[in-house]
C-alpha cells in the first residue's frame, strides 16, 4: 500500500535532454543615498533659495539679470532633488560644473564687473546675502568632488551641516541687506540703482559721485519720524507730483506742452525743464499753485528720457523755507551760477549749477547774469523708479548717472556748446 503514497513517476520525453530553467533577469543596483548627499542637497537648496529670493530685486534693475537669478535658482533646486533621488556621477559632475560657473560669475562681478549689460565694467560690492550664497556653492563643490573628510561623512555631522546650511541661507534672505539688495548700486542711466551693488565699492572709488555737490546742502542722515498730522499733510502735498507724473512722463511730453530746458544734463541732477509762465515761490509756503509749478527733472536729453523728479524754488526767503510738512525736506542753494534770461522769460543756466570754476567773465561772455548765491531750492524724488535711496528730498539722486553709469564730469573750460557735463556722454 505504501506505493500509493509515493509520487508517481513522470516519464521524460524521449530525445529531450534536461534544460536548465531561465536565469532571473539582472536588475541594476539601486543608487545608495549617503549622508553627504543630504548635506549636498541642503547646500544646493540654500543657494537656490537665495537666488530665487533676490530675483525680483534684480528684475527691477535689468530683466536679463533677474532672469539669470531665476535660472540659477531652478538649476540648483533641481540638482538638490536629483542628488537625493539618483546621486549618480553625472549628477555630481553637474553640481560641480554649475556651482563653479556661478562662483566664477560672482568673482567677475565683484572684481572687474560683468563685461556686458547696463552696468558693464562696474564692480559690485559684497553683501552678506551673496557672501553666504557663494560659500554654500563652494562647499557644494567640495562635497560633490568627494573632498569631504571621512570623519565628516557620518550621519550626525551631515545632519548638523545640512541644518546649518539652511539656517545660514534663511538668515541671509531675512537680513536687512536682502531687503533692498539691488536697490541703489546699479546707478544706471534710466533705471533704479541698487543697494547691494555699490559701484566702485571694491576699490573705494565712488565713480565721481562725491564730487558733484556745489554749494550748501544738509548732510543727509536718516529721515526723522513724522507725526500723524505731518504724514497726512505731506501726502496731500505730494499728490500734486503724482499728477505731474501722469501729464509729463517723458521729455517730449514736456516740450510739447511748452516746457523749456534750463541748462545741460548733469549726473545726480538730470536735465531741468521750466514750464511756461514759471515764477518762483516768493514765501516758501507750499500753496496748491506752488505745488503744481515745479521745474521738471528728466533723466537724459532724448525725447524719450523719463521724468525723474521735481525741483521747487523759494527765491524770496533769506533763510531755509518752511516748505513741505515735517523736518525732512532738505533745502539747499548753489554758488557761482550763471543765469541767462531769454526774451520770453525762460531761464537758462548754460554752465549748469554744479560745475566748479564758473566766473563772472565767463557768464558775461554768454550774455548772462552771474549769481554768487542762488535762492533756496529742494528736489523731490517721488517718481516711481527714481526714489532716491538717500531720501525723498536730497539734493543729489545717485540713480541719475551719465550714460556710462558713472558721475564723472568734464572741466568747465571744455563745456562749450555741449548739452551735457558728462565726461563720457
């Protein structure tokens, strides 16, 4: 009976040799994500976040520059993901190449300046924001190349490093330097200048800006806080300038309405235009009619030169006028200015108001009247895109530069019939 419990024999087909079963299909080995890969991802994430946060500020300076920041941000963020999803040799080489390229661009921009764009040749200053970013990129190169010491590849050290990288990036983005990172250093012709890129800061050269002042003006510090009543009154007064922005957006619009040029273009001051029937404020009180009749300031000489600001005059006062509400309107006057009054009453300053060395003989030679001291005047920088980084009422606006981005002027004897005092127009 036991033979019934045995497994019945299966006959093998004749002539068929034994065949081995199919081999299991080989699978590629899964990439191993090590602690240093997480550290590398954090470094890339921090640098990418900084580039993304700073992009809007740089878009305000130059669209291509802002786009470059976004491209850098996306490249670093995508590489951060790739590093922890598939940390292959190709990904690590991409991290190294991208990081090194961004570091080189940063070094050039901080030493000799980028060789193209509206700010070409102007070195930018180093701030905590870009300093942290380039440090993160340098560390990313070290980790990607496998140069990290073995003792630093442990989970604990890598975790601390990753958290530290993200913390430093967060601190940089939240720092005061990031709030106007591109706000007053790109003093380019016709656009806003930015804070994080102080032209010439790397070499101590301010590109001639400190040589512009002529005459008496306040040393500008931080604006003082205003009372509620002062804020309301000032807002009402400045509403008149908003109306002028709408009516005269370009130099061509002003000329079409009968405004005439009063002197050459000067960096920091622009080109001043006087309206038909202009008369200076006699008492220094900002009455409604006075608020609507300033001189217009344009950034350039071409028909499409944009409106940049306003100048109000108070020639009838012997001391600084009351002017605008609050203590922050800084009135000033100029010295040794030549004024030519035309047959139609238009006033011209053929030598400008800032070039030193104007003499009475020079003024007489062009049929002008030499003035030792002008009356009081104040500039108002409320035009969008031309808000002065030094204050709304400062005499000079660093956003208004010569076409080459500097503030260098020609000697007075070289002015002749030129319509600009810029050395490189």
